[in-house]
């Protein structure tokens, strides 16, 4: 496939004070599905993810565990964060750590440029500081705890833990100078999405921006301020720069790294809505100050809720991704979270809903369809998809072909809008219609009379085209099942090399073989306890 437009997508880098939960995996899977679609469509695609490893919270966590911060982050990255990518089948192109030398060099050069250009000055700051957020808080960001050990104290509205009052001599970024430019940027309707997040950001900036404290002198776990090594760079400023440090910012002019940066930046950035303010206010202001392009888009997706509450490591409400994939597999994990939750809105996770969708939509819907079609072509036509180029197709056949075209176009349009659930809904229309088509056409009955041979050819060829299109269209979402189906259909090469934007035109010419095992094995539901006390699926005996 010829390369098309560049598509650089980045997840936030995740804070390694603890192990990941399904909220982190949700962001990874969302970005990965978008990257896979663009990559499979021939776009020059790059997916970045990574870890945020500096700051006071990491320092305190490491000390509490009796190790150095670097020892702590190395251990967590190796044992928990990079394994997460394999658990949910992420095909990332790079993994950035803020302790990487390439990152530290880029951050130092970026901050020095802002200082040299007059965007940074020395000052003093006193305010409420949340170590969990690594952020100074305004009074209206806090709530008074009404119960528990912190009753009567001001706590962070996100972490429900007391804030600290800090007073430090710091260096400040003149962020207030970029207020009008930021508001003008927000007039571009697609820069911040969804609209609810955009409205919140616009309202915040219109209230007036303060300058940003960008250094800390009360601890030393971070990147040193180049002109004053008694300070380290504020962890959020450090972290935000990963999106450009990973692709060569700060490299020597004319170098391969410098060319890589020019080729890839700017990026589409997926973030949780709780950190959208950092990415849609601080980050573009920093880039404007450095005379660099702002991101293409900042998308603040919603939270995953368990029992009506946002998952939290500090509240021990997180569910580890492997608790799902160990039973249902990575494809089902990916499908469920991308289909069941409207991207951009909060969504509730339940084991019951996961199990129900697995059975109805994956096992009985897509999986059974794939098994029936490959088995019938093998049985009735010795594994060869009939050539029906000279056969007059019936109205029902034409309706399926139209649905294939509609599913292909609809999914691609939805992906452009980052509407992952809508893309899957468009594809699933084809799954449902194909199942209905096979039931109505009854190829098993047609096979009993040689007079119906031409009609059987048309039905099998039409069904094969539909299932082949599904293998390609679903590859970004359920890569393992799609690869397995593609092989059974005799698809040429790897399914991820098939142009996803041209899936509707696949006809197949290889040897079809029955699936050796179901794409989604049957799973029974038992009332055994799962995290949160809900019923969960278990593999059938």
C-alpha cells in the first residue's frame, strides 16, 4: 500500500507509582485501534506510549518501599507497565520513559530555549498542592471531606486525600501571555474534543490564566533546571515534553532524529478527561512559546466507572486487565471497551455486561458466522470460493454487497472522528445482516439439489466476501481473531497488510479451510465471586 498522510497518535504517559488497571488499558486500546486502522489504511502511522517517572509522588512511594526512585520505576516498568501492552495486544511503535537520556536532553534544551527567549522568570509561590495530581490546586478544586479519617479537612476532589500548603521559590512560565492565542485556538472546533471537555477548557481559560510554576526546589527527583541545578523541572512540564522528545525534538539540525520530528509532529493526543487541562492549556502554550506547532487534536475520553465510581489505585478500586483477558482473551477485552462505552463519555464496567456481549456479539454473532461460512465453502465447494462474475445475483445478494460498502465507508468516517464505538456499530451491521442472510438463503438446503448449484455459488461467494471484509475491518479491533479468520479464508499475506479502506473489494482466491477452533470459545457464566462481587464468565469445561 502506498504511504498516505502522516498519523501520529500518543497516549498520555502513565505514572508508575503503582500497577495499571483497566482504565489505563482502555486508553491504550483506544489509541492502538486508531493507529492500527490508519496503519492498515496505508498512512504513515506512529503510536507512542510510555511512562512518567519523576516527581514527588514517585519519590515518596520509592522511599516507602525502601528503594531508590530509579529502582522503583525500573521494577514497575518491567513487571507491570510493559507487560500491559502484551496483555491487551498493543502494537506501539515506541515506548518513552521520562528517565530516558533522550528525553532528559530534549527537556533541558526546550526549557533552556524558553528561558533564553524570556518566557521564564524567578518568583515565589504559595498554594494548595496535591501530591497525587502533582498539581497546585485552586480553592474550588477542593472539597471538604464529610466522613472517614479526613473528615473536616480540605481534600482533592479527584483523590479524596488532603492537600498540602507549599511555599517555594520557583521559576515561572509566562502562561498568562498566551491566553488570547489559546482562546483563538479553541475556536477550531476539532482541536479539543468532545464538546463537553472543550466547553470546560474554554470556561477555565476565560476566567484568566495565571503564570505556571515550572520548577520545584523541595525535592530532587527530576530533571535539573539547566541554569539553576538547585531546582528540578515540574513533573507535568517534564512529562508533556515526551510527545516530542520521543520523535527527535532537540536533535542536531539535519540529523535523522531531527528529520523524524519534522515528519511526525504534530500528534493526535488521547488523554483522560481529568488531565485534559494540562494537555489543552499548558501544553499548547508551551509549544507556542517555543514556536512549535500545537497538537492536531486533544481528545479527553471519559472515565471507566466501577460501582458508579471512577477507578482509583489509591482507593483500591482498580481491576487488573489480566483479570479479564485471562478468561475472555485480549480480543474480547478490546472489543468490549471500544463497543460498550461511547468514546468521550464515562462508561460503567460490569462483568455481567462483558459476559453477555461476549456470548451474543462475539461468540454467537461474529464467531459463529465465521465458522459457518468457512465450513460450508469447504464442504460444498472443496474450499474454493465460487467465481460468480458471470452469474446474475439476486436482490438479497446485492443487499449484502451494499451493506459491505456501507460498513466500510461508515467505519472509516467514524474513525476520522475518533468515534470508535460508531465504527464498530457500522461493522456489526454487516455481521448481523450476514447472519440473517445465511438463515434466509439456507445454503444447506440449496446443496441438496444440483439444479440450485448456481444459486448456491452466489450465496457462498457473497457470504465469503462479507466475512473476508469483516476479517479486514475488524483487524484493528480484534487482531487475533481476524488473523485466524484471514488464514482460514486463504487470505494473501497477513491481514494487517490488507488495505482496511478497501476491504469491501476483497473477493478471495486462496484455499478456504474450516476454522480449527472457534474464534471466541464458549464461556459459561457462574455465580462465583469476581472483583466487586459480580458474577463472571469462566471457560466452558
